[in-house]
C-alpha cells in the first residue's frame, strides 16, 4: 500500500528566504508522519509527500495537488492523508465531489487527521452534515479574513503608508520605518538620468542605448544582485539590457513625484479569480508621502516621449512557431516580424547594447526555420515509431500479448484454487478411511509440488504482465501514439509542434538547435539509431 501526504499553506512565512520551507509546512509534515507512525496498519507502507506552499485552497490550481490527483487516477496510491479539510480544499462543494464521487470511484481512502475523518468509516454512506457544516464555516472564515485584511490595507493606503513588499527601482525602504520610502543612493541617479534624457527629447530607444553604453544595470539585474536569495526575477538573463520596455516602465511610474500609488490592479482573491488591471482613473494616489526624484511637471512632460512610442494593443496571432523560437545566445524569445512579405525572426532583446553575442543584425526567415524544424521532427518521430514497434514486436514474441498473459494468469489462479480443493478433499477422504495414510501422503506431496510450481509460474506471469502494462504507460508508448498521429496529419499546427518541442534556438549563421520534450534517455536511443541508419547508408 502506498500513502500520499498532502500539505498546503496559503501564504509563505515572512522569513521564508532564510528557510527552505515555512514552519507551518514543517508542522504539518511532522503531524502527518506521527499519525502514520502511530497506526500499525500503515507499517511498511511507502509514503510520498505533495506540498503546495503559497497556494490558496479555494481552487484546484495548485501544482502539487494536480500532480497528486493525476497520479491517483493512474492508481499509484490507495490512501490520502492531510491535516484537516481546509488544507485539502476550502470550497466545500469541491470537497464534496472528492469525498462522495471521485475518491470512492478511484477506491481512495481519505483521512483528515484533525477532523477525525476517515472515509473507511463511511463506506456506503457520506460524511454527513458534519463535513458540510465544517466547510461552510471554513468558506465564510476565508472570506471574512480576506475582507478584514483588505479593510486594514485600505486604511494604511489612505494614510500614505507604502504597503507593497518591494520598493520601486530608485527607492529603498526606510530601515527605521518599513512603510516609508527613501531614495536608493545606487539607483535614484539612474531614474533621474532617464527623466533628464526624456526631457531633452530622446526617444525610449535612444535612452536605452545610452544606459547600455554607460553600463547601468537594469532593475531586475540590480534586484538579483542585491537580493540573491530571493526568488523574484530568478529567470532574468545575465545578458539582460535596457530596452524600450523597461525604460517606458520607469517613465510611467508616478511614484517618482513623491506620491504613493495604489490599486493599479485588483489582485486575485477568494471572490476574484483573476487579476484585473485598473484604469488610471481608478488608482488611489496619495501625494507627498516620500522624497520626490522628479516634479509632477517633469513627469507630465516625460509622458510625451512615452506616448510617441506607445505600442498599439496586440491581438494574439496564431502561427506555426509561436512561442518556440528563441535566441541561442541569450535564450530570450525572438521577435517575429509579420509585416514583411516573407516573415522573419530577429533578436531585439540586446539591440541597444554594443557588448552582446546575440545576432542582433541578422534576420532569420520563418519559412526556412519551419522547413528545418518540421523535417527534423518528422525524422525523429519516424525513428520513435519504428523503435516503439520494434520493442512491441520483441515483447510479443517473448511474452505474448497483454490479453494472452492476463488469460494465462487467470487460468493459473483457477488451477491453484483447484489444487487447494483437491488437498482438502484428500484429507477428508483419509479422515473418512476411504484412502490409506500412505496414499494420502503421496497425494499431498504431489499436490504440494504442483502448487509450488503453479505459484512460481503465477509470480513470473505477474511480473511479465506488470512489465507489459508499465511499458504501455511508458514515455515511449505515450509519445509513440502521438507521433503516429502527427505523421498521418494532413495539416501541422502550433499545438502539435509544442507537444514535442520545448524550444527552437537560433544562432548566428542560421544554426538551429531543437530542444525536444523527450527524456535524455530516449533522445540518446533515437540519436544512436540515427547514427546507425547513416552508417548503413
């Protein structure tokens, strides 16, 4: 029997950067392991943990939770244990679905330690009103807490207290008062320089080029250097430079006039599943909260530069290589120019920097990239399908089909039952005096030897059947089925490419590297077969 322990916390501890996980997570882990250790029925069971730290329990959009449910659907475990109902779900209707329909259908035993709930106690029935009432209370509690926190934050905002966790670029939190901002001596001169360049008529691209030429760090790179243990901006490229985007962000921040600006967004919450961007008219602006880096007049004048280069709202375009083409030097997404008769890709991320390895002056034609990618993928998938068929053929010759194995397994089980019945009948005939002691001993020994042989054969067939079923669920089998569909498709689409390909890296001189979603072991096998095919030719 395998046991899954589910652990969740909605918000990380404030000192999380000094620990690998929050104290509450550690406490839940300790409680659940103590529960497992204190119940002899779980002795020797394999235990696996699924932890969501910093995720709300009001919906199922939690990475570890989703992974656990997918694993349970595959029959990987039989028991799920959590600290209490609220750790598993805060929506009582969703919890009811799991307790009354999903888990019973999958044959999963669910235990909530602090609630004293064990689904084995309710076989044939449901948890009753007790579970429902507890969850209604949890639901109202979550919403009540959310409203109280919002009300408290509104009071702080209207008082001009800075309530966000990180100061804007150019400022730092006052060490004597965390809700007050003071100029950062390292970055406030950069902000001032950006506005000065804008006020003298420079465009955002010209400003970006000047900052790169003079070696100024971007906001995200500065943050990573100052707080290396913090996970924010962890995907920032070491080669990131100033561009029109981060320059426009700086020029658009009204906080540099000394004001605190709140409610630019309406963040996700219990009653609001999506983050909404508010119009400027909905912002809460509190003036004179901290030292200004620019005047309000200078801010308004600088907006003319922003408006000149303000991009129009983009519509989502569907094209074959969407979200796949990246620069081989910096790893960032390449820009697709669809206005040309022959669309192409270009790395714009470093165009304002002179010290870069990115092919910023080169254009890579889309049709040429598509031909290389599709040709290489077809070759790889053909090898995959061929390898899959070869493995299946070898397996069928050595073990037979899964259906045949299953039938043989059932026949063995039937023979074992018959053997045990024959031994019982033999003993009854001996006890009734129908056969002699020597005849009984001879029959008993013969049936015992036969039973031993049957048990050995059953164990062998069981292993073969398990191996074959595992092979059918393996990466090779799953990808092989999709590969066959791809090779037969009349039209290739972006989702089809994205299923097999993680990224397409373009290097100077049109050198292309395709990063597949296959495991390293499978890629190694297919590459070996490619080499062997070339040798045969």
